[in-house]
C-alpha cells in the first residue's frame, strides 16, 4: 500500500502538492488561522504557477502558441486579487486534469501495451538431442526449438513434430484457436495451448511477425496527430474571445475582480486533453480489432478520406493463385515450360511466382540453376540457363525484349485469366494460366464503404485489363486501372481528384504506393514485410472487412474528438457570459469550469468503445 502511495506521489507530483496544500489550508481555516491558511494557498499556487510559466516560455522559444496562458492568467490574477481558494481550485483541477490525461492514455493503450508485455523472451533450443534454454533473439534460421503448452512461440517457424492449437489473438485479433500440424507455420507471439511442439525457425526473432508488430506499436505510441495541433488553432480565437469579454467587463465596471470572474471560467483543459485522449482511445480500439494504426495522422486522414483504391491480387482476391493450364505454343512441352518458369520464379516473392513453384514441385519437376537473374518489379524475370536467355513474365516484357510471337498465337485479349509467358532466346514457348478466387467479403466491403461516405472506389492492378474488369464488375467496382506497374500506380494515386486517398494492398510492389498515398493500409497477416513497413495501418487478420472497421473507428474517433473540443469551448463561453454578470464569486467559476473539463475528458474516452464495428 505504501509503495503504491509513493508511486502515486512521484508520478503526480504537482497534483499531490496541490491536494496537500488544500488539506493543510483547510485545517488551518477550521482552526481559525485564516491568514496562515491564505498564505499556504497563495504559496502553493505560486509554486504551481512556475512550471506553467516555464512551459509557456519554452513554447514561445519554439515558435508555438502557449495555450496555458489562460490558466496562468487565472491563477496569477486570483493570487493578486487575494482569491486564494479560487487560485488553488484552478491549480488542483489543472494538475488533476493532466493526471487524468496520463491515466486515460494508460487505459486507452492497454491493448497496445499487452503486445509489448507478451514479447517472447526465452526459447528452448534443441541441439544434439538436448533442450537448452536460450534467449529468443539468439535463435537463427534453421534452428530447431521446442514450444511447451502455455508458452509463447519465440520466432516464426514450421512445425516438424507434434500438433497443437494456438491462440493468435495478439497477432490477428481472432480469438478462435488455430490448429497446427506438421509442416504448418507457427508465428512468434502466438500461444501454444495444448501439446508439445518441435519446430524449425524460418526467421530470426528480429524478422519474426511479433517483432514487426512491436515496431508498429512503438511507432503508434510515439506519434502525434495533426488534429491535436488543430486543437491549438481552436485555442487562438477562444483565448482572444476570453480576453475580450473579460477586458470589456473590467473596462465597463472598473473592477479588476470582474476580469477574474470571467477569465477563471476560460481555462483550456478541454482543448489540451480532449483530442489526444480520443485519439489514443481510437488507436487502441483499432488494435483491439486487429488493426495496428502507426500514426494518429493516418487515423485523421482516413476519417476524411473520399477515395479508396484497392490492389487486386491478395487484396480483393485470396491471393492464392493456382495453376490452371500450361499452354505450349512453339517447340516445347508442358514439363519444359513449367520447369523453366519455376527455375526463375523460385527467386521471386510475388504470389504468382510462388504458385508456379508449388505447382512444379507437385509435378516433381527439377528446378534448374540459372545465372544473371534480373527481376523487374511488376514485369517479370530474365536469366541465363545453359547459354540460353530465358524470359518469364508479362506479355509486355516479352514484346519489349523483342521476343518473336508465332503467327498462329491467339490474341492476348482472348486470355481472360492471369497468365505468365515463357520465352527462350527470341522465341515464345508458351504461357501458364492461373486463377484466383475473389474474396467472398470483397463485394460487401466495397458496398459498405460507399454507404459510409466514400465517394470514389477503384481497383489498381498490374494484371491484364480483361481479368481486372471481370473481377471488378463482380465486386461492384466501376473504375479499373489495369496493367499498372508500381510507377503507374503512383501516378494514378497522385492524379486522383477526390482526396484524401487510401490505398489497400499487400505485396512488395505495393510498397511505393502505400507510402505515397495519404493513408496506406496493408493486409499484414499474409502480406510482405515491405508492404507492412510502408503502410500507415496494418490489418493483422486476413480479412478485408477490417478496412471497413478501421474506417468506422476513424469516423467515430474524430467525431468524439471534435465533439469534445467544441462542446468544451461552448460550455466555457456560456460560463464566461454568465460570470460576466458579476453575480458569482471567482471560486464558483473555478469549480464549474473544472467540472466542464472532467466532463469533456470522460466524453473523449467514449472513443474507446464502438458498437457494430
């Protein structure tokens, strides 16, 4: 108990001093030592005024406006006019409001902090048949490790022995346990619920999923939204108006006390506290629903967004392409085509490449060694193989490389599926077609966003036009930009008329446009690390409806923030006009204004809760 009291005193020094001052002054007052009581109140008020003036001075030095000027004026004027109880009440409520802000931030960030607390620290390394306890960050790719029931998975890995259910809620927001068997991937940060598991590390601790999330969380916690600075801009006209009303009353009556009666109800706690509390609460709410928000600015821009652009593969579709057909057009075989394509594609991280490699392995085809491999993002790959130049990729790449197209080759426009073309030297050998199933929730997501107020929805993809338009029509997207390279996607986003613009994607080639858009949202559960690091928000579950959830949360957060700020200003203005009548003593104004502050703060905390997300 004593430890908690000591911790409270250390954490809230100014608030503790103000409370102590009131207690001592009250005792002296009841002992009829009123002069000494007033001295204590005045002394504590002046001491508390010093750090406020110091902060104001630092603000001026940094070229910013010190919003505490009203509070400092109220405290100083109260002491000078011997209204000591009014002064100490302003001090208590001001320092109490700051303490409440700190408490609210702690509460609102609880879901984010939970990630940091659960960070894997230890691992059971399996070496020469023995289990050795080591630090999690010492595990390397290829190391075998054991995860016992109830323990946190230390690094990303693949199960090689045993099976169990895992709680991945801290990663994806999904509370339902996921069963893992041999050859299944397990993610760092997930919790082993049942059996003993032996796994092989597929990534170091630094590169594992959980550490990537922690980086995002720390970024989110350190960010400050421009909306908070917007509150400072609200304060300028508010402060001017307060001084005009107070000054006019003083001028008309010739009584300095009337100036104090007005200014004391104009302390700026609603402006100082409402926006950041609502903001952190909204970011915490998003985290609770599987959406990591890296900056407060992103949350604000999302609330104001007019356009949302979607990538296709892996975003509007499952991104799990499967080879449907291998078409030979010139002096080759299906086996040769597949082997050549997979030999180059094994070095690419693109989802199309992975699908071709998986297909080749299922066919037990040998992957050949290639030299001088070059990959052009969004286009394809070229390499040398036994003296031959092999080209694998989009039809445009083949045309640019001067590949000869057989006269009997069917027109590209007749191919309505994702296709990869293969050429040897200057001759087209054939192509591989793949299909990708549309996410069943994609159509609902698009319609929900439009219903909520998004004016403009479009698809921007590197796939061919016919495929893109077919998928877009099924989902309900009218505007499609197809066959777009990363640079083309950037141009599309820059030229969008309805801004702010949001881009949703998941691949490496989406990283530039995720960075360039006003708000970049990455599907991080299965997406690339590059995309997640480039984005402003990361959706942890493999669920595109979370885009709608994030948008709803952003609207809710800034509705509450604006409501809290404006209601605080409105109530303060009403109190100023009432107290301008001179019928109420300053101490009543101090109490009423700080009651307004507390009401506004608790209203801002409502951003932490939202039904029907």
